[in-house]
C-alpha cells in the first residue's frame, strides 16, 4: 500500500481487517515499528473520533504524531495551477506539500467538500496534489468524496458481529437531517462493501438521492425503505445530500428516520452509524440506547482500522 | 479515588497534599506508573495553567496526554435526554462518552457555567453524564461549580507556607471585577478548607454575594472586610458573581480591591489568587509584586496537585 | 547562548551553521540531550513551518514539546506596567511569565507587530518582558521585528549551495504584495548577513521602503532592482511594508515581481523566499517551479536551524 485514499489502495480487504482485529487484541505488539517515525495529521476541517483514533493508533505503533489544524492555526491553501495569488489564499499546495513531506514519514489529511460545485469536489484536488507534491504516503482522514478509514472500521465491525457462513444482508439507508451533508461516508461504504464482495448489499433512499454509480454499481438500489430492510442483518443509517441536484436537501421526510418499527422486518438487524448522529432525527433513542446498536463498537474500532493502515504504510 | 470532581472524592486531604509535595521534590519518581496509559484532556472552555500543568503532570508519570479543544476542534454536545437534535448540538454526550472512554485510561474535562440558569449549572450535567456513560475515571479541570485541582493546589501552598502548630486564619475575600465570573474557585476553596478542618476560616463579601451554603457551612461569614482581615495568615482574593441573583454583578466597589492598606491589620498575611488576575482591579500591583504574594508559587504547584491526583487514579 | 532573539545572541554564526548541517546528516545523534526536558511553544500568531520544525527539532533532541496557541486557547496578555486591567486584557505578562518559566526548560514564542505604532513594535515589549520575568531561555519564533530562526536557516541554505572560495553576491529584493507585511524577515536577513560578513550584500527596493539602519548598515542599498541583480549568486525575495511611513503599502508595482527575465543578469542566481509566498504576485511560477528555486530546501532546513539553537540552549 502506497497511500490510503480509497478501497482501491487495498490489495486484500480481509487481510487488512484481520490485521486490525489482531491489533485490537494486542495493541502494542508492533510498538517498535514506528520508533523515530513521525506522522502528521493535517486538519482542514474539524474531527473528533478520526483525530483521536489516528493519534492513538500512531502511538501504539511507537510513532510521534503531530496534529495541525490548518484552518485555525494555519492559513488557506491555493490549489489551482497558475493562480495569481492576489486573493484570500496565502500559500500554494505546491509550496506547502514538499515541506510537509520533508517533515514527516506519513501525512494524513482531512478535508470536506464545498457541496457547491460537484466537479471540484469529486476531483479531489487537494489529495491528488498532496500525493503529487509531498512525496510521502498520504492517508485520507475523510476527503471531499470518501472516508476510507470509516469504511474499513465498518467492515471490521461487521466481521466481528457476523459469524454465519452465508453472506450477510447489509442495507445502507438514507436518513433525514437538518442540513446538507457530504456523500463521503455513504460513497465510501458502498465502494468498500462492493469491493469486499462478501455481502448481499442494498441501498435505499428517497428519489433524487442516488449516489454516484462509480460507487454503487453492484448494489441493489430501491426507493422502498421497508422492502429494502426485509431480512437485513445490518442496517447502516446515514444522511447525505443530493449528488444529482448537487448538495441540495430534497426532503426531510421524518418517515425515513430509523425506529424500532422499521427494524421489525429485519433479521434482528444490528444498526450502524459513523457518528456524530442527530438523535431522533436520523435515528431514534430507542435504537441507539438498545441492544441492536453497534455505534459505540464502531467508534472504538476506529483505532484498530487506523493502526492497521499506518502499519501497512510503515512496512513499505 | 474513582473520580476527581470535588473534595468528596478525596479520602485523606493531607495525604494527597503530602503526595504532591513529594512529587515536587522528585517529579519523575513514578515515571513508570503511567507507561502506555493515555489521558485525554477535553476542553469545552479555554485554559492556560490547568492545561499545561495537567499535561506536564501526566508526562511526569510517563503517560501520553492528548488535548482536545471541543469548542474549537470539535462540535457542540447535547446533554438532554430524549432531545430531538434538530438544532445546534451535533452529538449527544451518550454517544460521545463511551467512545472517549474506549480511547483513554483517564479523561479530564473543563467546562464553565452559563451563569444564566443556576439549576442547570449547579446540576453539573456534563460531568455526571460523563461519569455515567464514559466508564473511566473522570477528572474535573474546572466545572460549572467547582475547581478541585485549584483548591488542592491552594492547600498545598498553604501547607508549604505555614509551619506553626496553631491553626492558620484563612480569609476568602471577594474582589471587584469588570464582568460576571463563575463561583467555581470560591465554592471549591470554601468546600476544601471546610473539609480540611485545619484552619480558622472566614469568608467576606458585599451583601448579595453569599455563596451556596453547601460549600460555606463551617466558615465565619461577614460583610465587613476589614474585620475579616484582622490577624489573617492567608488572604485568598477572588471575584465571583452573585449566587442569589444568579450570575449578576451587584457592585464593582473598588474599596474591596486588596491593597497594602488592607493588609495592615493582618498577621503579615500571604496573599493568594488562582490567576488570571486583573491587576489594579482585583488586587494591587504593590501586593502582586511584593513579598507577600504567593500567586507564582500557586501557579507552579498546579503541576504537583495534578500529578498527585492522576497518580491516585492510576493506582486504582 | 542564553536566549535566541537576534543574531546578537550568537557568538559564532558559522559554528551554529555547521552544527545544524551536522544534525541534518544525523538527526538523532543528540537524542539523549533533552531527555525529561520540556520546551513550550507559545503562539500569539499562527505558524506552519516554524511550529512544526521546532516541534520536530525538539523531538530529535529527546525533548517533550507542548504547543500553546495563546490567541485561540488562551487569552489576551497585558504588557504595560501599572495597567489598570479593566479592559480586554485578561492576564499580565508579569503573572503569566514566571509560571510558564516554572513549567518549561525552554520557552519559545511567536508574536507579530501591530504595524500601527512603530515604537511599540520595535520595542519588542513582549520578548523583553518574557526574558525579564520568565527566568528561562527564550527563543523567538518570529517577533515584531525579527525572525532569527529563518535567517539562520537562510545562511545554512546559502552555505550548502555556495562552494566557491570568493564571497557570494546576495541580493535582498523587495517584491509586491497585496497587503501590509511586517519587516521582520527582511530586517533579520539583513542583520544576519551583515553580521556574518561573508557576502557582498545588496538590498534593493522602491523608494520609501528603506529598512531600519540598525539592520542594514554594511549593505549596498539601491532603488534600481536590475542593477542590484547583476551578477547575483542568491536573490532573496520578500515583501515588506514601509518602515518610514510605518506599516503602509506605498506601491504594488508588478515590475518588482521576480521573473526569469529578472534573473538573466544574475550569475545563475539561486532564488530564496521564506514562504508562504504569493505566487505570481511576489515571485513567478516559472522561478518557483524551476531549478533555481531553493524555497523547499529552505523550508526543510528550518528543522536543523531550530535543532542547533535548542541544542545550544540545552548545553548551558
């Protein structure tokens, strides 16, 4: 693995999952691997779980982690080639990247989409420029379109909770929210579950919320949530804004909020969410406080996903 | 000790003070105690001394400390049960707490009161929810109503500066300020001095500034500052807003600002303040720059107070 | 070396440069030097390279570095003696400094000029008060008037890139910018090159941009950029606001922007800039992306400059 930007960087998903599960059992078994190695965590947007879990993962591998909140402690980066920088951007990624590359052994970065211009967001300019100019392994801590550490965590959690020989039925369901939310977590979950190939995978959402086909091809897609949920083993709940009518909120229909009533047709489904979750908007209290919720386990597993990825990058 | 929220968590104040004084003499004597243990420092409000001293205390015990400024790097937490989260709060404490609990061995948190609703503030909902849901030892780095690490520091400093066999006379005096200030430091100092039981303790303030009786019972209370100061060995200077007329500034009477003139009736009293102090508003330059001030010693002692507390929690 | 505020703190510039170059070859050779020592990095203004490079330098020497963003995580400091603190400042430097001094072994601080009042800025009150009250070695991470770690980096980079026996011709040229910029980097570069004494040094800028003579004496000064650039071996490009008409932008004349055309009269000059650089405003893309640019090397060398300085201070 050279970078960790999407599932395409992973040669063997199950091997990476097992590596993470092994770290969960023995967090410090590779503490010598990263001695005197340095990892930079560059945040262009806020983060709780991702920041902490990546710092902890790095520490478990003996690395020194340095966090940098570019939006608050730094300044605005220019991404466009040939720009005449007489506006609000203070430094070009072409100038900042090689220096960050000289300071660290691995560089992690979080950025969000604007949700204003789909082409700009889906081109992932920041990440591709970093890879081009920084000259060291880049890890996405969530980008404009994907959140691969979250998706790896999700497959780890599904693997821990499904011990049958058949394929599990996994449903990704849209949920209401009060404001426009990126498609990243949903895109990435779809991309990983499809690449994994070990599930019967259905995506359900209201009309107009179709995700990009580059991620969803392979899944069953339906606007009928109840039909989708039938016999589900795992229900992944997530809001996203429209990809077609880019960044728009088309409905806040509360019937799509997951409640115990919705779970009745499932196969005692476990319920997943990447957090933070808007209680009683996306998901009901009764589910989050009940025995079918996996959200805390997902949050805790973020450490082991990050540790497996960093470990892979260190070995190269 | 299971948590460190108030003096009620401490079985033996003097033993904890002596533990801190021993660390001051030999900061690194227990550096193996916290190896591969992790402490989280969660700030919902800004901090200078508390943040730095706690980081240093943790390092002296061999722990890894991770600081997280929730207000700036994170998002607003929901504390109310059953809330329909369609407003400004982004994550419920019930969802965030177990994950923080899984990431750390000890979790420290700073929060401030709103000074708008006394019941809300004095219920200390954030701390009690963290204790309920995070499942690990919680340390208050100042809460809505108390500041126990400061009070422990204060008793350490008093112990270092009073070598007579009799009880010292300690006076907590209100001082003017330009804006509404929490009652935390004053509540906590009163609670600790009363629980300690080794002082003749007087509290003095203008009418209307009575602190909660749950903290002050045991102290002599008077509105006559000069009378209170007579024969004092230690004068603790602090502003607070009204507890009765909650959060209000009732007077800025500059006569209450402590000057050398006020000290003349004392027993060469040492003067204490938790810092930050508004010079020439709360306390005069002549005192702060003079030989009777203990404020720098107090600030430096913050490290040893934190180290003693973390050490106690690690031993459990 | 007791503090590191300006070139005047350095007994032997070349020895310090060689120390840095030795660390570049063997970053961890003195990792035992700072064991259980603690360095504080106090930022009153934002920083990217300086913050990261100093943290890394400290880690290479085995020190624990604690970063503190005073402007965002702390509060506003009062610097004036005798101030009645009933305004926006929350803590006096006289009270904060001794406590920071008790927490750390070395204290680094970054602050910027106001560009509103020249006397205030050029008095460097914050730094001198810290030195007076904190009681430990102080390192400037850029101050109101100077940026000594940058200048040390610059001489390291020049030393690495000039192997002839004659003195190199070094030109500091003003460049356009869209807003008022401090004189720090330019003042400091001039001060260091003059103190170094191993270059033929020319400063060129439009009329009205004369830097303070306390820094420039010894250099040739001209308003004719093309004449200045003739036969230059190194061209240091930097914008600064007026020192005479303090803090003002007198011209944005784009002819002063350095392009390949400007380089034709030089001796295949290497081009330097401290970064961040406004591309196509201060310096053209063709230069920054071409073989004559040293900016990435300068940025990377920041680590070794900081490491040499911290190492010197630790030895005392």
